[in-house]
């Protein structure tokens, strides 16, 4: 039913981790203003990627003829990551970035859980899910490390 993932999709997915790594490292730097700006950049990028992940589900759904109830549910769920990303940005406006990071972590984990459910119903390619799980593990690890380091008031020398 689904074709294998093109190698370029894998390469671009892995390259998409670079901003997480760079901004994640900058978020725990010794300079408070720079680390705050890096944390804001990290949250913004995370929100954009979450929105992208929801959009992928729209792409899967719009390319199929399926059960109307399933299509409506998938389209609705495809909007949720964008809203979670927006909530993360809003948290950063009104409070410390740690709340934003926690919201993003929940968003990335929740997205993977939903994608597993979709895969179990044969609604998405296995290759896509394998890539998403691998990338999301790295993203959640970076976000969690930044969250913990910022909560304990630590930093790395930059």
C-alpha cells in the first residue's frame, strides 16, 4: 500500500535535528541572555516541527479514499500538534521557557503515540513511523536535557 521512504526524506529528517542540537546547547549556555534567546529559538523551532507533523497526517488523509469518520478524526488530530506548538510559544511569552519545553515534550510524545495507533490501523507507512520514532527520541532527549538543566540552574561553558 505504501512505498518505502525516499533516502532524501531520511536525510532531511536527520538534518532537521541540527537546530534542536544547536539551540538546545545554546539554551544551557553560561550567558543568561543568550541562553534565553536560544531557548526561545528552540521552542519556536519545536513548535514549527510539531505543526509540520500534524500536516503530514493531512497529506496522508487527503491522498486516500476512506471511511468518513476516520478521515474526519485524522484531519482533526492533524491540527492538534499545531495547537500544542502554539501553546508552547504562549507559555514562553508569559513564563520561563521550562513550561514551554514541557509542553513540547508532551506534544512530541503524544504525536508518536497517535502515530503508533494509526500504524496499527495500517493508516501510515511503517518506514515513516520508524523514522519518526527515531527522530522524536532524539528531540525528546534534547528537550528533556535542556528542561532538566534549566530547572537545576546549570549550564555548559559556551
